[in-house]
């Protein structure tokens, strides 16, 4: 500014316009939310789940992409997930910060006695919003705050929850390759500012499926894990190609781990109690038992001490620390198998070599957790966290006010880069996006006053006027364009 006023000795008004036009233009563009710095600088977050990726898989075979993320960011060694350690309950806990008893997705297979309806992850029953409406997932909260969310097959993300779908989402289809899901979500992040998503969730079915079929101890799992690392490499590369790698906060985690089963460790319920006396609601290893009308005590007493490799709880007796009691979708009797044991009615039917769902304090049930990006520290290893703490952490990164939840930001704040990040707003759900507009306005005012002063002084002293309209355009246009490319 100083240089300009000094050099523009013969054309003070040109000088003034050259200064004013870019500012005026930038200001009005921001008012409309186009290409404003606030929009582009809004934090971005991509949450990725590789189903059934146990925490220690990264130490078992070379996984250079996971390890690169650890070097560039953070790793949490022990993540205590939520009980029961199944896919649907835990994916909903990750995006709500709630225990299953509160968010209402208490199992992959459920019965709701009030709705008189059954839920199974294998049927279209999951599309009934009533199953999900006991909580509000982060993608909805993000949208309610005026931002945009994108979902690539995260459990529940193609269901109308709280009256809305994600801004962008893929309907669930297991046949859609990982690479296609990645390309889609990167396209959503890369859209023009007013259309770009700033929060994304991405889901992949492996290594869960192979873990069930092969058993985690099988050496055949090695190649499956290496393949997941390559998939993570593909994601990193696509982020780089899109120019997003340094902008997006990337969290890679999972819903649960996996443990080895054995055909020698089968509990056959038919041996202890007739199937006519109860309905089998949820599968092994935590089985929900709904006794037929009038048969509660009968069924319970027949099961209670039947087998040393299973715990049998009346719902009211489920230990508090499991947070698995206060919901009508939790069945009156709960059987929990000891790690590695399988509960069946008899030995016919599908037997798996790996499973999860067991006690969430077992290390074998714990998921991997790595994260990197502008919000995270670098090369930092944390010993433990709870998966419900991820929700307040993500809200903090996205500058959203969290809904009531069971997590705590204080428990995981050390994962964040010590540089000041956007503070969590106290009243509105979102930091006002044009908060620097007043500053621009004041600057404008100062420039105008100074400008007119200069003009006035020059007019008085030199009594000289340049041909204004033509030259002002010449000088201001290049500056204007330069600004737009910031
Ligand atoms: C629950 O629904 C089933 C059909 O799915 C029906 O046969 C039964 O009568 C219903 N029970 C109640 C209590 O409404
Ligand atoms: C969405 O969730 C909020 C907060 O839980 C609730 O007040 C509101 O009624 C819900 N809206 C719909 C359409 O479900
Ligand atoms: C699922 O995806 C596959 C692979 O992209 C596609 O061929 C198939 O038509 C899709 N199915 C549905 C129901 O959209
Ligand atoms: C095991 O259960 C199946 C039904 O699930 C039944 O068809 C079969 O006869 C049973 N086998 C034995 C040995 O009881
Ligand atoms: C789960 O693990 C905890 C801690 O090891 C233990 O106290 C508890 O008895 C286990 N089982 C259940 C069902 O809580
Ligand atoms: C979990 O959070 C919800 C929402 O704040 C609350 O209602 C519930 O009591 C909490 N559960 C526990 C065990 O604190
Ligand atoms: Zn899973």
C-alpha cells in the first residue's frame, strides 16, 4: 500500500481503485460463500473402517502404509470398543460416541418387543429408520450445522436417520470394489467449494470376512492383511493425486478384532434346553435368548450353570461396566461364550474359524487405530483409548458441538496437534463461517479513508486528475484474478 501511494505520484485515484477493487470483490464473494477462504479452510475429516482389522495385524506382516500413517500421525495401541463387539453396534458407536444400550443398535440381529419387529443385517429390515432413531450420527449433525457429509457404505449411512440421508452416499452394495468407493468419496471431497463434503465415512468388508472363514491364526491371513495395506496405499495415493493428502484428517480404524475358534469348542444349547421354550434372537458368541411366555425362570435355570465355557445373565444382572442393559432390544437372557467358544443349538449349520462379539476387554477384540492430518500430532503412540472417545474428537476437529455422548475429549486430546485448532463453539453448533468479514470491512474503511485523504491532499497540492475509468480497470483486473486463485 505504501509503495503504491509513493509510486503512483501522478495517479492517486488509480492507486486507490487498485487497492479497493480486489478487496470489494473478495468481500462480496465471501458474502455469497463462493471460494471464500473460510469455506476452503474448513477442516476436512475422512473416517475409514476396515471391518475386523485387529489392532495387532499391523505388527504381524509388513504394512508400510499403516506404518507411514503412524510416522506421519498417531497410533493408539489399545482401543476398547463397545460391547457387544459386533459390526453394527460398533460402527454406530464410532459415529455417535454412545454405548449400544443408548444408541439402540444393540446387535447385528435384534428383536424390538414394542415395534414387534426383527432387525437383521442380512435383510432390508435395516432400512427401517426406527431402529436407528435412538441416536443421531455425526454425518447428520455435520449437515445440521450447514456442512456436507459423504458416505461410502458405512453401516446405517444409506438409511434415513433423524429424517435425513447423508448429503452424498452410496447405497450398500457389497460388490462395489474398494477402489470405486474411494474414487467416489474423493470426488465428493474435491467438488467445488459449495458442494464439497467435509466429513466422509468409508467402509470395507475385509479383513472381517477372511478372518471368519480362515481364522485369524491362519497364515493365509497374512496375504489378506497385506492386501488391506495395499488398499490403504491406494487411498493415500488417490488423496495425494487430488491434492487432499495434506488437507484431510484421515482416521483409519475398525469396529472390532477377531479370535480363533475351534470345532472342539462348541456349546450345544439343545443339550440343555428345548428350543420350543425360547426364541434365538442374536448369534454367537453373545446370544440373545427370548424365553417364550411364562418360561423365563425355566429357561434361565436350565442354562445358568449348564456349561463352564459360557456366562448366562439375566438382563438385569449384566455387569454395569458392559453398558449393555438399559434397552428393550436387549433380550431377557444373555449368554456370553468364553473366548474361542461357539454357541450353537446343535452342530449342524455353518461353523466359522474366526469370530468376534466377545467381551470388549479382550485384546483380541480390539481394533486398529491410526490417524494423520493437520489436526493430529506426528509420530505419536498412545497406549489406550475407548472407541466412544472418537466421537468428541471428531466433533472437535470439525468444529461441531457434540450431542450428549459417552466419550470424553479430555481422554484423547493428546492425539491432537498442539497448535491451536478451531475451538469448540459454545452456543451455535458451528463456528460462524464469515467471522473475518468484519475485519475485511474495517480494513476497507481504513483504506478508503486513507485513499481519499491521499486523493484530497494530491488534488489540493498538485491539482491534477488522471483519466480514471480506463486505467483503473487495467490495473485492478490482474490483481482481482490473482486473488481468486489463492
Ligand atoms: C407380532 O407380529 C407377528 C407377525 O410378525 C404377529 O403374528 C404377532 O401377533 C405380533 N404380536 C403382537 C403382540 O402384536
Ligand atoms: C432429530 O434428532 C433431534 C435430537 O435428538 C430430535 O430433537 C429431532 O426430533 C429429530 N428429528 C427427526 C426428524 O427425527
Ligand atoms: C452392485 O455393484 C455391482 C458392481 O458394481 C453392479 O454390477 C451391480 O449391478 C450392483 N447391484 C445393485 C443392486 O445395484
Ligand atoms: C440340528 O438342527 C437342525 C435344524 O437347525 C435339524 O434339522 C437337525 O435335525 C438337528 N440335528 C440333530 C442331530 O439334532
Ligand atoms: C470381561 O472382562 C472383564 C475384565 O477382564 C471381566 O471383569 C469380566 O468378567 C469379563 N466378562 C464379562 C462378561 O464381563
Ligand atoms: C451415555 O450417554 C447418554 C447420553 O448422554 C446417557 O444418557 C447415558 O446415561 C450414558 N451412559 C453412561 C453409562 O454413562
Ligand atoms: Zn465387523
